[in-house]
């Protein structure tokens, strides 16, 4: 699932990329990959496939606040260079661990004969599911790498409302457009009068709202802008409706 932001809504992309996400992930146990997925070099591990009870018991240890080291085959920048570039040269770069949140991590299918398991993962933005799988397997004394990954939600936007590329036409696209107000519905809202709305449309500062972080400024049902309190006043981050 990929959220496409078009037109004026591209200004809201920063508020979409930071939303929590959910995935369906399938892993193969008994081997490791230098990219942590099926695209890399696979090496077998001399360890038995953990049983269902063992897997279930360990899942709780990988739920909540965790620290992850980004994989070398990733777009994270270290020293101004993307890690995947160093990885392609056969180099390993020292990386700092980063905090992530795993809201839920559940086992949904297990096939001992093929040494595969499928999980449902709900996590914060910036989480590497392939790192989660690798760390989980290492904790169990074995190895595993990701063989399939499907994103099922971004914030409140779910796969059930999406459309496949094969089904994409001008008509189906128009019926699947999400309005800007819904895209940022997770942000607090401050409703303003028509008079104050004119100030917002001009991108002018307002009195501080007392709200934490970015918030929507609306006039009636219309989303005018995204504001944030700073230094005792409300300042615009994004203005959608100019005069």
C-alpha cells in the first residue's frame, strides 16, 4: 500500500510520512541474508525452527519501545552517504541504533515443514520490519530473513480502501481520492471565524492556541492551513488556501 499525495496536498506529505504503519510479513527461518531479505546473499544457520509456543512467548519481548540498527541495504544516510552505496561496495559502516515503537507483533501462520512464519506488525514510522524479523530470530538462537512484506495501513488509511495499479483508471482514481481534511485528521484542530480565516489565508501569525505540535486550522469544513505554536504565537507551517 502506497499513499500518493497530489496537487495542493503535496504540502501535507510531511504529516503522512510520520504516521504509524501496519504490515503483513513472511519470514524464512534457518538462514540469514546480508540484506535481511530475499534479495541478498543467503547463508544457512545450523538451528532448528522454533515451535509455535516458543515464537508466541518471545513476541512480547519485541513489542513496545525498541532500538534498531538500520540495515546496510537501506537509504539511511551516514556521513552524508546512503548506506546502500557502501553496502554495494562490500563495506560495513558503523551505525547508531534508533528508537522505534512496535505497537503489536503477532504470529498468524506457521509452517514448520517450509520453515516459514507470517506475522502482523503494527509499528511507528521508521521501523525496519526486516530488522525486527532478524533481531527476533537471533534472540531465539536462529536466523531468519524476510521473504514477503505487504503494507496494510498508513495511519487511518487502510489497504481495503486502496486500488491496485491494474485497476487504476481516471474514473477509479477520482473515486479513491482522499480529501485533505481526512489526510491530516489525526492532527488537533482549531476552528476560526471568517475574520481570522482571512489572516490565515494570508499566512499571518495568530494568538497561540495552546495545542501541542502541528494542528489544523479550519473555517467551517474547509482546511485552511497547518499551524504550530512557537514563542508565544501561532505560526503557519503550511497554508493551503491563499487569498
